[in-house]
């Protein structure tokens, strides 16, 4: 009997808009035939921006997969749309959904001085 390759499908991606250029967005892919677990499988998830920003695998079940976005290059345009390539165990999974960046950067507060001791007295 010959082994058969089963290719997964993606039916939904959440969120697919308002992705943060600074990264740290958990993206959930819903579909079929994802690996039961991360161990023993290979994953390559990347956006089609100039630097091919990665999305790091977090969890996998047969019908859901979660990855965490890395920081995008600072030249990435706000509100721009990108595609994400999903390759699991050498098989490219078709994904027609555009992913849209936020239209503004998150504001952050800086600490002064720049290094603060975590030790409380």
C-alpha cells in the first residue's frame, strides 16, 4: 500500500486585519488536516513583505493552528495588504486571504532611566 499525502485547507484566518507592524499578534488559522501537534512536523509561515516576516508556530490541532507574528521591517507600509504563505511538512496550503496592517503604530511609554532594576526594596 502506498502512503498518500494529505494537504490541509485554510477556511478562515483571525485576525486578518489590523496586524501590528511591531509583531506579537497571535494569528489563528482554521481549516482541515493540520498536524495534531507541533512536534515531528515542519512549519514555514511567512508574509510576502520584502523581508519575508515569519509567523512562529505556537499550537496545532487538526482543525486549528496558531502562530505568533515576528516584528515586521520598519519600511512596511501601514494599512498595506500582504499574503501569508503556509507550508506544513513540505506541502503548501492554499491561502487566498489578504492580511492587512494597522493604519497606525501602537503608542508606548518609555521608562527613564532606560534600565530599571526589577528588584523592589
